[in-house]
């Protein structure tokens, strides 16, 4: 870390800070500059306490971090991309582009079965569907619960698709894991470390959505909680961040794909449905995701979006989804990936 | 709700939307305007499904909500301010301004006992201290757990202060509730509805922090989860929102106090420590909170902030805390509240 | 507009608001709802005064706009895409993808000449280069001024490239217009309506960057200032918005391309250099821009970025730029556009 | 500056960066750390070029600034607060709290005269009123121009109030300066350096509003443009920043008062009207501003807000303004300032 001292600080005051830096486990190197002194503090920033507490002292102007705070998710110690096996399907690295599709909420047997058939026909290999739904208001539909999980499992059996579904509560982790092939941690729980840790311990692959106002660094540290609990199979899913813009529900941060490809070996999935909240923009954003060499997509699909029990405005119908899958092929080919 | 149709829509297309609005349980009133038609949809927006799904139709430009989505937390049906009883102490309404102080994390018996003595002497009536800590990185100190809870309980016994502490996991709710007088739900869990509901069911007062990028409406709806689970005792705690500013850790949204006083009967607490992340600004922000007639404060206090095990940069020492409490008195008097 | 009244308002109070709505030039249609009354106010919202002022009345809860505020930039009255002629080169609509490249700042004859040669060889048809630079600090390099403009003109003559450069001051508009083929209005001046209007009146094509925290609606209204001053030739340039993320300088809002293609007939250009502030991400973001069917790119290119006089961290060198141009071809082909 | 190199970099690569740092005018001090090497670069960061361009090199992970970028506005070289003389009235430092009030736009002689009388009677000493209005849409009222300026001057003569009004265009600077006592630079022009510089050169006091998404550092640097052009009389006016919140038009960043009091000697003014966009919150926010020891207020006042030609929703009427001024007195007294 770098401890920046206030300008024109007397030498004995500098010495006090140097002594404190040493006391906190770092090797201090003071450097007298043109305007002020800085202390380079040598040591492992992940093991030693943070020197940021020193800004509580009047001598200290600011403290700057030097080292990355994550290690297991980082490419430095793991340069090869992680490939995750989901029921025999390989995702990540140079593996085929993976399309996950299905309704926001599981609503009925007919709805999930017709949707599963349609998304499979279009090219999806994984079925999404919410059985437990995190809803802003307590008066909104909260999902079918275990009934929804059973319907997802029936669709898996019928169509050979893997199943991804969200888990909202620690107490449901075992139950959801007994039905799902991938456990989804939603944006609202992206720093719910109790839930994340419980999900990690099932050993199932985890799809970790980015929180609404999460920096990439914080997102990678949340993934670090999963890896440090012994589960290396994490998908990072960008789903839009909260900004001031009102024409879209969220602002899909597509540059996050490029950043993540530099920072981490974990596969990256884009959710354009949540990302913009508008069905009419979803196809275009999927093309951009493919062009950025994302590893896959998570897309909301519904037989009749206007009558969906949740978030109909961002779900595409079967025809649009089939067109979407077709239209992606040249972009996937252009990045040199099998589709 | 108001369904805004696209300009120049043929009459038969308007009729289709009108029919769908009726099918979804609303009474439709189409009004032909200068440029486009709008449909006023009469009905209870909290009971009927949201018409926002209609934006999936090409005929529909946008859908506007009319009604507030919350009811139990709203002043409309409950004009009198809620006063919460915490171990005999009344908080909210015209009751005395309440100061909660203590360390970010409980670190040791000596630390918590000296701090409890100091904050009580300065004028605090509630002791804060984290036993379970939500940390961005898995490599940071995660709190003393039950040991920390026991130390808080010992300090309560010794000094007669009530205790507030955060609960992070559903599985710990019972345990934390057996030690704490107020359960704190942190910003990262502000939409962790499983945890919120579990905490609500203990019957203990809940202090619900605003999420980092939560709109006031969403915050009130999260509180609505608690009230609709039978627990009327909720403190709303503003602790800063995430913005682009870098001189502070968060941007404390003090206007939220004024908004909340208009929207809800629940008491409002300000946390300036998290709110700005800088000990040197805390006193000034506390004065502003008092001037806005907030119901109380949550302030981080540590015997030696530079050596704190977490967030030392935003904790004030005993001397500064005593000065803070003294300096508030004229502002509390100016709003006509007992201090 | 829709005037939403407070719940349970007595009829005579409703009548007062109805009368005021009529007085302000609208035809009022009150509709009594389940919880509250709304008044649909029929009239042209762009001609009549905004009813939003009515929220100053205690009877009024909120006022909702129905109509779009822009007209000349809108696709409604102008469904065909605008194609802009820049020195004989057609840009927009189905015309070839347009690449604009060059340094952040013009620094010397050698720098601009070598860069012009390199960007032309790589496939760019327009040369960018700043002669007047808006710098956050008064102590930073402010551009070469007219000397820089002359160097750009010399490069145009030598290499047959059109020239785009920023104008910062009303007093320089004529001067800059006498050298440039496209006038750039930068993000900091995106709502500097005096400058925008002066630039519009030159009749030159204008490239209007999105302001740092501008909503798409506001951006389109700024463009409306140009069209309503008689200049139809406006490029809209997305260059990243300000968010909380720190791994990038700005967050490039690529979804804006898809939104703009629905809202307006004006061509859309992406500036990935400002958009992320990191040379290492630029190529990937350009591919995404091409996949979204943007009409072109504005890319910063420098012979030796580490020694650039401004913003070297986001400029690519000649080799990277040539690779960038090559790598775009399959994406441009995939959207069915000539490259 | 601190140049952070990538982990495990070979010594000869470190040497290349060290050489480049020296070439760019800094004295390099490489320090080999536990994980990576950092180079402390000694030199005046305001004079030498920024080393941030070095992040264009693959050897460099990031570059951290150490020094503050502003100097004339900083308290370091000017510890005493600046007191600004406006027509004999002293503002800033320990001088009386200054209230500026008046309409958003000047609309008519009657409007401005009745308002001037009312704000003076309530306690204001400066009259505000817009003659040139920056409006998001070209179809909105743009102000009365010079007619408005003349009305302001007439009100000054009649009531002995000083006048503050906004200047929008370089070409109008002389004209506006010939009528106004304080020139206001609005949020949309907060980084319009051509306008700022032209205004500075008139020698009139300048009120510089914070831009909508401006960091405090950038705001101070914009003020530095004024001081470095020879004009020391700058008021910094916080008027809300753009966030995701929708219950208010902007989020008033009251913590900026406390930060500015630490960073700069310039006086700080709060504009709660723009800051929240809601008349019903203005009084409360004014109290908070007084409690934070701001130097004054800028408040929008209108005889009949519902019929205001601009922004009626955020203007208070005469009765509310008089109540506002009365209610501030105990808070002003509590900070020990004359009212």
C-alpha cells in the first residue's frame, strides 16, 4: 500500500506514521517528494490489515492500494480459461456458445413444457425458469416454489435440457440443488455471503449475477467467496447496472465482458433481458455479447409475454427467440467459436 | 395505471389493447388525445397484475403507474408517527433524539467495555457493534460471531445500554435475536427478503439500512415485507448511496429524511459513518441530521480507530464522540425535540 | 399529460385542479379511480406549458408526461435514416461503416502526418485530432489552437481524408468551421446550447457527443436544437456515461445504439476510446459496436501513446489500429453492411 | 505519482519503465514489493505530464496520483476563508448567512417587483432571477433576455437588493455583467471553460454551480480556471447531483459542504430548489444547509408557482419563503454565525 502524508509534515510526524506502518506488519519505505512524503508499505495486502484505517490520523491524507484483492478468480495464477461441465455440456474457454432460455417465472406445466420445446428447437441447451422469485413488493407473485422446481425437472426429463434456477434462501439451498443443474444467485443477493457460501458448498455450478451497483472488483471478490469455499465452477453473469438512464431498466455494461476476460479465467454470461428490461432491444444486445466473445446468454422467453406473471415487458416470444438464435450465428462464427 | 399507445394507432388496434386491459382485471377508459390515445385503467394496482407487461405489445409505447405500491408503511392509513419501544426506551415521533454508538466490529472484552462506558457517558443510549460482519473480501475479518454477541450482552448488563447488531444469515437469526435488542439488516441484504422475513418473525425491532443503489420506493417496499409479516417496529436507516463521487465512500442522501417524513410513519435513523466513510466529516453530518429532525443516529466509535480491525477510517474516537454529542444539542433543541 | 391527484380528495378540490388544467390550455378529462382521481389533460405538450408545475399544489401527487418531447429528430415524422454527406462520403443508413481515427490532440506536423498516413492505410476515411482541448485542469495542455487546425488541413490535403475536430468556444466556431469537415461538440458542452446553436448555423455536419450524465431523451433534445436551427446533419456519438465503476473511465452504454435506432433517424457513432479510457479494451468494444449496426467509430490513435500529450492511456498505436480495422470486417459483414 | 507494475515483471522490463519515468521529467524510485514493483515518481504533478499515459504499456498495471491537482482554490496556501464583497455586502467566512431568493425565470415587471419586495421583507439580501434560461428542449421558454436583465436592475434600484443571474453564452457575458452583481454559471456549463474564462475576466463575483455528475475534485478545478484567470471571487454552489433516485429531481449532496470546508477557502452556497426539485422539501434542506455552516442559500421563490413559466414544482411562494427564513434563525445561531 502507499500511505500519502499531508504536505509539509514535520519529520517527527512522518516517523510516527512510519512506526505505525511497521507495527501493522508492513515494511515501510518513506520517500520524500516535491510536495509531500509517501510511505511505500511492503507486505501482502490480503494477509495484513488494511492501512486504510490510517486515514483516521491527521498526518495521513490518503492510502492507496497497490495489489489486487482477489487471487483464486484471477488469471495470474490460473491463465487457462475455466471450462464448466454442466451435465456433460462444456461451457467456457473455446467451447460452443451456450444459450440459456426460458421464462422469468415458471407458471404452469403447459407454459414450461411448451417453452422448453421451443427454446430447444431454437438452439438453447439450458432451460431457465424462476421457482422462487425475489420481488420488490411483497404483494407481487413470489413463484411456485417446489412445484415450480418439479415442473423444471419434468421439462429436463422430457427435453434433455439442463436446468438453471435461482435460489433465494439458505434454507432452500439443498432443495433447489436437488432439482437444478446450475444454481443462480440473483443481483439482490450478490453480496449475501451466507447464501453464496451455502450454495458453493453444494458443489453445483453457480451463476453469480452482478449486483445492481457492484464494481467489477466487488463482483470478483464475491466469486472469490465461492472458489475459496472449494467450488471452482462459477459463471459470472452481467445483467445491467443501475444508472440515471430511464429508457432502459438497467444499463447493460457490455465492457464488463472485455474486462472480465482480462481479469479472470471464469466464463462470462450476458443477461440482456434484465440488462435492458425491454424485449425490443434483446436481439441486438445478444449480437453484441456474441461479438465480445461472451461464453453464453441467459434470455427470458415466454409463450405470451403480455400475460406473463412477472416482467413480461422484457420477455421475448418463441418466434423472436428463434430469430434471435439464428441471427447470432455469423457473430459467433466471427469470433471463431463453435455455435 | 395509464397505458400510453403509440401515435396514430388505428381504432381496431386500440380496441385490442382495451380488451386486454379488461381481461387483466382493470376497467379501461380510453381517451383520444392530440397525438396519441391513452387508456386509463381503473383498479387496485397492488392486487391486479401489472400492466407493464403490455409494453411487450407493439401497440403500446409505455405504461405509467399511478398508485403507490406500499400501504402498511404509508402515512395515508397511519398518519401518526410510529414510536418504537426498545427495552423501555421510546424512539420516533416527538420522543428524544436517540444516539446509537459503538465500534464497527466487536474485537475484545476490553474494547467493547471501554467503548460502552465512553458512549454512555457521552449520551448514547444504545450500543452498536458487529459480531457478524459482511466483508467484501473473504480474506477480511468476518467478526467474532457468538463470542461477540456475548460481549455485547455483557456490556448491556454492565452499562444498561440496549444493543443493536447486524444479522447476516437466516440460520443465525434466532441466535442474534437472543442477544440483541434491535436486529440490523445491512445495506447488502436490503433486498434479501428471506433474511428480512426471518428477522421480522422474531418480533424484535428491525433497523433496515438502505441498499447501496436502492430508490426510496424500493426501500419502503422492503420495509413493507417486515410489516406485512406482522412486525410494525422498523427503523429506516439512511447510510449513503453509491454515486460517482470519490472524495466520500458513499453519498449520504440527507434529503431522504425529508422524503421519508412525508411518505411514512416509521422512524428515520442516519448513519453518517458509512454514509461518508470519513471520520472527519461525521460530526458535521450529524448536525445536519438533527436539523432535518431525524429520529436518531448510528455512529461508529472506536478506542483507537487507526488500529481497528475494520473500517477505522470512518470511526471516531471517544473524545470526538463526546464532542459530537455535545455539539448536537442546539440543533436538537432547534427542531423542538427533547435531547 | 396525466395529473395524478392525492387519494381521497374532496370533489371541490378536484374541480379546482380541473379548472387550472383548463386555464393552462389543456382539455381536462377527470377519471375517478379505485384509490385516487387522475386528470387526463389533452393538448400538445410541446406547445402548452408543462403541467408539472401543478405539483406545487397540495392536491396534486404527481404529473406524468405522455408525449415525446422531440419531433424533428424522431423517426415518427422521418422514418428513413438520415444519410450525411461529408465531402462526398455518405454516412448513415445502409452506407459503408465509417471509421474516424486520429490522435486525441494534434501535437506536431510529424505526429499528425504519420498518423494520417497510418489510419488511412488501415481503412479510416476521416481524420480526428483535437486542436482545442477541454481539460479538467487549467494546468493541462489546452491544444495547439489554429496551428493544430492548419496541420489537420494539411493532412487532409495530403491524404484525402475528411477532418473532424472539436470546437469549444462560440468565438472559435467560424474559425474551426473554416478548417473542419465535421464539427465535434464534446461531452462537457452537450448542453451548452449557445455553442450548439452557433455550430448548427455554420451548416457543417455536427458530431454531438452524449454528456457524461445525459439521458437519451436529453441527448435527443440537444440534437433537436441543431435540427430546429436548420441543420439536419447530426451524428450522435455515444462516448460512455459516468457511473460508479472504477475499472473503466466511463461506462460505454452500447444499448444506446439499439435505442437510438428505434427513436431517431440520425446516424450513430461509437467512441470506445473515451468510452472506456483503456486502450486494451478498445478493439473488443469496436466489434460490439459493429455488431449493433452502429454507423461508425471514432477511435483515438497515436504513434506512441505513452508519450501522448493527453490521454495516452486510451490511445492505440498504429499496429493495434490496423488490427482493429481488419478484425471488424466479419462483424460489419454479419450485419449486412458494406465495409 | 506511483507507477504500479504488473506482478512478476523481469528486471529489464522494470528498467525500461524507470527510464521512461525519468524521460518524462520525474525522479524515479523503484521499490520491489511482495507481489509487484512500484515506482514512486518524484516531481510536481501539476507541471510535468501525467504518467497515466504509461498504462498504455503492457508492463504497467496502473498509475496512482499523489498530489492534489488544484492549488489556488486550496486551503493549503490560503488557510483563511475568502470573504466576497457584493455591493458592500460581505459573504463567506464568519459573515452573516446570505439568502438569495427570487424566481426561476423573470416573467414580467409585476412578477419581479412583487417578488423582490417579498424576499427582501423575509430577509433575503440578493435577488435571483433568470433572464437567459438553459432549457432541455428548444421548445421551452428561453427567458426574456435583456428585457429580463432590465427588470432585475429596476428591482435592484427599487429595493436595494444585489442581483444574481445566469449567463449562458460568451457573447452575452459583457451584457449580463453590465446588469448583474454576481454572474451565475449553471450546472450544464460547469465545464464550459470558454464561458467560465470569459466570465472570470469581467472581474465580477462568479457563482459556479456543480455540474450534474461532477466530482468535487473536478468542480474545484473548474473554479481553479477562474482564480488562475485573476478573479478570486468564486462562490461554489451545490445544486444536487444526478443519481438513480426518482423521488427527487437530483440528489442534494450536503456532505459536499463539509468536504469543501476542508478543501477550499471559497464560500459555499446551497441551492435546495434545484437540489431536490420539490418545493415541499426545500425548507427542511435549508435547515440542514444552515446546520452544516454553509455560507448561504439560493432559493427559488414565485408569487404563484403553479403558473410559473419554468420549474414551478420547485419554487416556494411568498408565505413559505417567509416561514423558511424565520425557521432558519435557530440553526444559524447554533453554528455561531450572525443571521
